[in-house]
């Protein structure tokens, strides 16, 4: 075996970090993130791949407690709103945002979809290419964000990837707060810090459940009924409980 | 400083891998990927975070040369089609897919958007939540894919993240080839192997160009004209040339 392409020591170091990345939604409120840690996280984010190498991402480091509180307030309000709409989503306690020692707001520049394969003529085919282009852009920003999360996990922090803020109301509330220009989009908030409670590993599918050889293995296919049942019976357990406690 | 949250050794190991992840689009055609490497890559993918912990991803390991050739053929045809449409996108040479030693096709199950915060009532507000949900799903799959790419880079491989296959024609061609059910989506192809030519580090924005403190730093804002100019004058250089050779 060619050892240049079998650097298992490096692989094991990575896997240790990947497996050790754990979500926390409540952090030690008194911990202060050393200033250099923000740069270290964004240095990892910076080297991610992106469609057309456009790097369509911006990161806003938020340390001001008043800003954090306003962001937490928005999410708590949104949570109440969802409850009123009877959304039935097992929402986390967004109050944890307020005291997160580390907070980085992630901004995407969707105008860079123009740099990807698109026609720009408004045709039906162009709409398919446009949708593709949006996917490429989101995947690029997610790859960059994931690198930053892994960097935080490597340092020893718990992490929280807060999504679901594409609604107009979220953008209307948060863009002025953070001085984000109208033509950019806030897409995620990344919180990190020492977990307030011991973090736990969540349930993961087995390798056999996600892998196929040569052709898609139909034993891994889920029917619409399987998915519905998963949402009703399993989702709330695998979102918040320890892997060892799933009954 | 609390050393439990300042594990710089682990961080440096990660950063070395993150910075060393380099794109190759042509690989050593004679190299055979050891069987255990596929599992090692997917083991990293398996532990990624996902919205509602739904893990809406499937990975198909392709080793059959006939399948690889058909996939390469599709992309080369698509490339010709784009040229005819005068798309002006500096497309890579997709022939490299045919002889990629490692190939993993990535499949997303968009039906899991139902497990994210949505209303499902077809209202205008629901459409916003649905769009959000698709974003969450794509970001989840990208986080998982990125973990696999980093695992390949850790082992020493060059990697290629092939996107832009959402068009109906791509799905129509490739789903039967890979036995992917109609209600799932092929979203990416991940190639890896020993690079045929020495890989090179591509241009990356500086930390100052992507980072702001407290509020978005308008010096990093690009006008529509800046973006247009970047597409015309810079894109083709930063996609394919060495960082040191950008003129």
C-alpha cells in the first residue's frame, strides 16, 4: 500500500475531532472566549471549497451582550409564534443564545449564483440551473461553516448550529441589528463555548444504513409512511436525548 | 486560560488537514483505493450534524469502470450542451471522472424537510418555512460531505466535489444507472485519489475579507458591478490556477 495515501494517523486525528463534535444549547455564561480563538475558527472556515471558488461567505463575530440578547429574543418570539401556529416542532430553548460565550453570525452572498453555471435568460431550463446554483452556494457556505464548527470542537468547545432563519421576519429583524446589507442573507448562527451540562453523543445511523455499493441499496429506502412514523415517534428522542437512552 | 477549551494541538492537526485539502480533477488511473478507505470516509460523513438529527443522506460507492464511464459521458455531454447554450462557464474537464480511483455518489432525501419546522398548509408563510427547510437539508448533507472530503484529504488524497447535477436531465440519466428511487435526489459526486499532476493551493480570501466584528464591515461589501467584474476578469483564474500565478 502506498503510504502517501494511507496517512491513518492524520485520519484518526480528524475522526477523533469529527466524532467529538457535540451539540450544546446551553453554555457556561461566565466563560470568555480568548480573542484569538475567533480568528482560529475563521481561519478554518476560510480554506473551505466553494463553487467557482467564489467564497460567498461572511462571518460576523458578536461579543456585545445586548446584541446577543436581541438575537435570543427574536428566536424566543419566533418559537412562541410557531407554537401558536401549532407547528409541533420540538424547538430547543433559544434562551441559550443569550449567554453563548462564542457567537458568529453567518452571512451568504446569493448574488454569486451568477458565477455558477446559469443562463440568466429566465427560461424554464434556466430556472433549473438557478436552483442548482443556489444549492451549490448553500453547500459551499455549509462546508465553510462545518470547518469552523470542527475547529471549535477541536479546541474542546460544544457547538450549536442554529438554522431556520430564512423567513422574511428573521431577516427584517436581524439585518439592521447587524448592519447586514439588504442584498446579503443571514443564514446561520454559530454558537460555541464550554457546555453548561455534560454534552452527550446523539444517535447516528449505522454505516450500513447510509452506504450502498454500486447501486442504491433498497433496504435503506424509507417509505413515506416510515418517514411519517419517524417524525411522530422518533424525532423528539433523537434530537435531544442521549444515544444510550433511546427507547 | 482553561486548557480544556484551548486544545491547540488538536486544532493544529485539524487545520493542517483543512489547509491541505486540495482539489484535483485528474487522478492516477492505475491506483486502486483500498476497500477500507471507503468505510473510513463514510465513517467521518456519518457523524455530521443535521437538522432534527434526520441524517438525510445516502452514499453510493461506485467502483465499476462501466458506471464511472457512463457518469463521465453524461457530464461531457452536459458540458457540450452548455457550450451550445453559450453559458460561458469555465467548465472543468469532466473526463477525469472516468478514471477517478475513488467515486462516491451522494444522495439526499428531501422528503425529510417535513421533519423540520414547516406548516404543511401551503400558505405563503409555509412556503418560506419550506424554503428554509430545504436549506437546512442541503446544509446538513454538505456538512456530512465535507467531513468525508476532509477524511480523504487526511489520508493524503486529492478530492473533487462535483456539483451542479440537479437538472432533470441529470437525474433522469443517473438515477436508473445507480438504482436511485424516484423520490430521492442525486446531489453530488465525490471523487478522490492520488492526483495525476501535483495539486496546487487555490486563491483564498484573507481573514480580513471575510470577517467582521459586531456589525457587517462594509469594506467587505461587493457591489453588483464588483461581482460582475469578478465573474468576467477573475473567476477563470481563481478556479484553475495556482494562487501564486494570479496576475
